[in-house]
C-alpha cells in the first residue's frame, strides 16, 4: 500500500499529493446519484426501451427488466459483503486481482478502463448531437457538433478540478429532473388508462415469449455501471454503512424505475406495443409524452434528454478517471497520474488522459465528417457495454471464491452472487451473439469490435508478466492499494 502523505502547509495548499483522494465527502445519497447518473435512465427509456419493445418480447419487456434486476440484486448480496475487505477506486480491478491473481486483475482493469472511456465517448457523441440539434433549432446553424462536444469536454476538465461532492450535487439535480419527468408520464398514463392487467403483463408465458433474448440484452445493459458504489468507496463517509446502502438503493431505484416505466408504456399501447414502437423507436416515447402530457411535456422531455446525457458523460468520466488513478497509484501507469489536489483530493491528473482521449476521438470523427449519433455512439456503446457486462460476470463468480478464501467456508451468501453471475453470463453471451442489435448497424468493422476486448486484456496480461519479472515490487502492489483488513 502506498504511504499516504499530505502537504505540510495544510488543506489550503494546492501542491499535488500522491495517492490521496478526498476522504469522507460522499454520503449514501451522493453515491447513489453518481451511480444512477451513469445508468442514464432518460436515455435508456427514450433510446433503447422502444427498441426492446419492437425487436424483443413486446409486452414481456417489463418482466424482462424485473429478471435483470433480480440478477443484479443476487450479485449485490455478495458484493456488499466483499467490499469492506477491498477498498480501491478500481473496484472490479481489485476484486479480480485479489481473487484470481494480479495478472488477471490487471487485464480486467484495462478492459474496465477502456469500456468506461468508450461509453463516455459514445454518450458524448449522443449529447453533442442533441445539443447541436437544439442550437440549430434556435437558428445557430453554424455550430458543428464537434464544437459542441469539445465544449462539453472543456466543462468536464473544469469540473474535475473541484471536489467530487460538487459533481455529485450537479448530478443529483440533473437526475432528479429526468426521473420526475418520466414518472410524470408514467403516472399520467396510468391515470388515463387504468392499471391494466398486471397478472397478464408479468405472466411467464408473456415474459418467456419469442424475443426474450433480444430484450434481455437491453435489460442487462441498462443496469451496468453500479460498480461505482465501490469506485467511490475511498471517498465515502462511513463506507461500511454508506456503500451497502448506496448499492441497494441504486439497484432498487433503477430496476423499479425501469419495470414501472415499461409497465406504464405497455398499458398505454396494449398488445400492439411492439408494432407501435417499431414504427419509429426514436419518437415512440415523445409521442406518448405529447399524447398524455401535451406539447409542453414533450418539449420538457426533449430538453431533459440533454441533461440526462450530460449527467451520464460526467459520471462515466469520473469512473474512468478513478480507474486511471488506481492504476497509477499501484504503479501500472505513470505515478504522476495518481497525484491529487491536496486542497480537495480531486484526481485532476488522472482525468487528463481521459480528456485527451475524448478530444482525439471527437476530433477524428468530426474531421472525417461522420455523424455523432449514427457513427460514434453506435460504434462504441455496444463495445463498452459488453466489456462491463463481462467484468460484472467475472466479478460475480469471484465473490464466492474470495469469501471462501477469507472465511474458510461457503454459505448461502456465496450462492447468491453465483446465481446472479449465471444470469449475467447468459446476458453477456446473448449480447455478444446478437451484437449487431446493440450497435444497430451492419458494419462488419463495428460488429467485430468486441474482439478488441480480448486484445486489451492481453495487453494487461503481458504488462503484468513483465512487471512480475522486471519490477516485482510493483507487481506485488497490483490491486492492493487501500486494502482493508
């Protein structure tokens, strides 16, 4: 573990410190909002839920979201038991390293980092598309989407200079607004149409109907990202209490939100929801908003898509920066990236390479004249999602092994994450097997991107083997920083 040092001049000094994040600044509510922001509920409801209705099991989508929530809940039962033993800003990285060895841990860390950065790029592409479309509607036709994206990147760089709880407050505002807007639509539907037939909507024959595999892809991909409860463990107040609370709260809120929203949409459209959503998936939710909330409600929903996308970009950027920080602190990346501002513990240096990658990707796509939504977002969303789902699955199977090593026995708590892992593995396999459905494109290059994850993992393996041979003291630190007990 690195020695924790502080500048002798105290907290007002802005000289860099190494390996120190701000301690005790995030409560359960703050962390919950950070996780939910990454989940981007507005984007899921507007962009992917209609596709699930159209291409999946139609009325069974609500039940499919319930099944994905069950898998994550089973995972979480063991996950929260494990977390007090490992406190690391690179959560999956440390868990895999402590369970399956440092070589596997470093391989997993790079897959996680690249997946988060890819999802950040993808979401930034969607955000720039929506922002630029709004500016064009306001008569600013000269603004290119690349300029909008670079402006957002500049804002990310600025926010990374401040303490993380400031970011949490911004995310809370954005997230609260989007959730309230969708719930208002849900309630308006149920008040107008009644509560339908829950027994029929959640009937096994409906949920297990043809298309379940397709809907499962979108359902499982909608709940990835709650690893952030562990990512922020070092910055949490009373982590033994706040992290389990935040984990369960995030899973409960997001899963119930998706199930309730899908249920309301099914009530609104009836058995023909698959056909209704398939006519124009991108406008399906806005059409419901226009019908049940009026033009003003539709306009508000359209604006909140922007705030939702920004919140997701900010959350994904924070996750990426903390993975860079964890790897740098452990010696896998240059040590200077682990320097934080002693004034507030912000890992500003760790965010710089992420800012650079975002800027380069945006510039390349913009200079090539590609569409941010149809090219950038399409190419990288599925790639990042599959990477995180694979790591979630590996971590689920790691939990009972880790607990067995620590306690010397396997109890019922160890069985739950294993069962959840089996469900997650099924979702991961379905995602890879039906990858074109995630990307929405026939491009052979884009649809072969998941193979790159194996290359990235291989790079981690090679580096770990080299470190073990040439720098054994660094190899010994992999995944060990901030280990508790």
